[in-house]
């Protein structure tokens, strides 16, 4: 039942609704049921907070990669890239030489699909924000879309493949192509 730990809010809202109805009915047994529903909802909230799913781990790795680009930490970026994906490490290095990513750059609409084996994942996301093109020292607002593939190495998720997509059509475009 991973859906509970991925998004507990629907069940928590349902439990809250049952509690509200039981309180409105005003019976002593209804108050006991309402209290139990509230306790279950609170317990579910803390359970969800304590469990980190593979999808959440991949999303955190994406966030760590973004932070590596913002802080211009090539070693930190390379820690999240699989050894067999040396071309991605070179692409990351070229990207850092080409642009400076600003603090306001952020990930949006991250959708992670973990494979049946639990050892692979695919994430599709948008990344938007300000950056500076180094060659001309020109500020630019970028709206990008990406599809990434990941594999689990021990307890760490490593990036194996990156595809840049056109934000509007979803067609694949090159990593450094203009839109």
C-alpha cells in the first residue's frame, strides 16, 4: 500500500470528515469514533513523515543535483551520476561552464515512476528559473522539461540517462539547443 505513504492526505481528509460527522451527530459513541479517527489521522501523518519511499529518494536526488548546479559543485553533481554514464558527467561540466544557475531556479511537476524491480526509476519534471549565460553575462529565464532515468546502487539513486524535452510539445531536444 505505497499510496498511503506517497500521499496520505486523501485518507487523512476522509478520517477528518468521518470525525466531523460523528461530532455533529452528538452521540457519546460518535465522539469516541471521532476521537479514534482524529488519532488515526495524526498517526498516519507521522507514519508518512517517517517513511521515505523510493520515489521520494529519487526526488531528493534531483533536488541535490539542482543544488549542485546552483553551488557549482561538480564533484557533488558527479556523485549522483552513475559511473557508466561518463557522457553525463561531461555534459554537466559543459553546462556549468556555459551558465550560472541562480538560487531561485526550482523543480516543478516532478513525477517519479519506480520500476517493478525497485532498482530503476524514471522521473519527468520541469525546471524553471533564472540563470546567467556566462559568455555574454546575459541574464535569462529558462523554462525546461526533462526525462531522467535512475538506477539504485546500494542505498543511493544514480542518474543514468537524461533527455531534455520541449516544454510545450514534449519532443526530445538536445541538452544545449535553443528552444
